[in-house]
């Protein structure tokens, strides 16, 4: 089966809109993050080599290396969400006639739910990192492409808030409450102040236009 | 040349990240809006036909028709941004040796700049409409897919704020100040309260999880 990232944007949007259960919001969240990282890379690529920005050349090189690495991570998460959703559907579809089957099914569901909580949490973390990278692009990037740093921060922020929703859903179904609470606490740390930070970076960009 | 929407997501992200001037933030803004509309359509498609949601069946059908139409509009805007950027680069590249050439070049730049202001303004309007549609999906959609309405609102909000940056940039270069001020005033109306509304819809979704 063709991976989502290798499908055209039109087909991705058609499949997202359709009644097929995947791709859904989890993949969309990862794409929002990947798009943010790509835009930060664009700002770097259009700043590096410009005599006017020679002073920040090394920092832009380092930033580019981070944003490209993060883009690979987030692009892979588009697929990870689909995979874990399929596993979850398979677990819910297990036989539940005998008591033994019921127990096995429930255990399998809970095992996959842990993964289905961790994956969007990882996506939220990566999107938060994309916000940090967009800030450096907004701070030091070429003024000719500074608006792209503003689009980068908004895209990452949307990805973060979107991924958070999938953590909430799956954590709510977990029977292992200490694990669920731990994951929700990790998410709360990631989310804390993200709205203010995103708005600050956006205003920084707007003031430079 | 292949339209962006017909390229794979991987290639789109690679080109976005590259030093090529297009695609850039304007296309990314349109994609954010198109993704939002697609997610609202997904909520509709997974609510329609479900006996539990028979009461909202007709409203979901109407919402789906609106979100699919908006998705077409926003998908087309991915290309519109690239096209107007190319026209702008061509205008800046016109000869400017003689006084006559200078005047002709300046006039052409100003003509294209009007278009380059209107196009992201249209994108901002369409993204604001996508926020409104996501609200209805969040209000009435199946609880099984309600988180997708939350991703829809965040994606549209990011698209709106991103498109706004491109209006600011191009309006700033316009010599026709009354036209520029009119467009900025239109944008201000669209933006007014959008942050609060987006957060309200997000919280509505979160409270339903």
C-alpha cells in the first residue's frame, strides 16, 4: 500500500475527507508539524549564503540541520498514526465469545492503547520543538522570507493542539491510570505556555514585515 | 508543469523546504485551509447514515456540501499563490534602463501587487469560513470523530493567520494607499475575534472527548 506521504496532496485530501477511518486528525497533526519544519528549513535555505546575513550563517546551518531532522521525524509520524489506528481496530475486532477471548481481547486493546497514547504525545513533543525552531528562524532569518517563519509557527501550533486531542482520547480509554496520568502530565508540560509563545513569535514576525 | 496539489506530500514538503522561492507560506496557508475543510467533510461523512445521528442528517448533508465546495476553492488557492508570485517576480525583472521602461515596470509591479494582496485576502476569508464550518461539525458531528473537528478548527485558524501575513506584506508595497487600506480593513474584520472563536470551538471539542 502506498504510504500517505507518497500520495498526491489531492488524493490525501480526498481520503481525509472521505468516510474511510484513516487518514484522520492524527496524520493531519503530523503533517502540520512537518510543514512547519519545512518552512523553517526554507527560511534557513534562503538566508544561508546571503552576504547580508553572513553573521548568522553558522547558526542558520545548525538550525537547518535540526529542522530537516525534525521534518523526517514528523513526516514518519503521518504513517505512525495510521498504523496504530489499524492495530487498534484489529484489537477491537478480536473474538469475544469465551471469557478467555474477552480477557485476551481486552489486554490487546490496552496494549495498543498505550502505543496510541504515546504516538500523538511524541507528535505533540515534535510540534513543540518545531515552534522553538520557528522562533530562531523568525529571530535571525532573512527579512525577505520572514513571513514563512510566521506560517511555520502557526502550522506547528495547530499540530501541537491537534496531537493533544488524540492523547486525551486514547488516555481516557486506558485502564492503567498511573500510565495515563503520567502521559497527560507530560502533555500538560508540553502545552504550558505554548499559546503565548506561538503568539509572541507570530507578533515578532508581524512586526518585522 | 505539475500542479502542487498533484505532487506527493513528500515532494511538496521537499520543495517547500528548498531554496526555491515557491511554494512558500502562501501555498502552505491555502493547504491549511483545504485540510480543515477536508476534516469537516470527514466528520460529516462519518456522521451521515448513522441511526444515532438521524436527527442532524440533513444538516450534515448541507454542511458536507459547503465544506466540499470550500475544499475545492482552497485547494485551487495553493496554485493561485504560486502563480501570482511568479507574475510578481516577472514584473520585478522587467527592464528599467530608460525612464519609459522604469514607469512601465513600476506600473506592472503595482498591478500585480493588487492581485498579490487580494489572493491571500481571499484565502483568509475562506479559512475564516472553514472555522465556521468546523464549529458546526464540532456542535453536531458524531462523537466518534469529534476530535477531527478540533483538528479542523486549528488547521483553519493557522491558515487564516498565515494568509494574513501575506496580505500585510503585499499591502505594504502598494502605492495605491486607499486600495491598500481598504484591503487591510477587510482583513481586520475577518480576523476580529477569530482567535477567541477558534479557542472556543477547540474547547467545545475537548469537553466532548
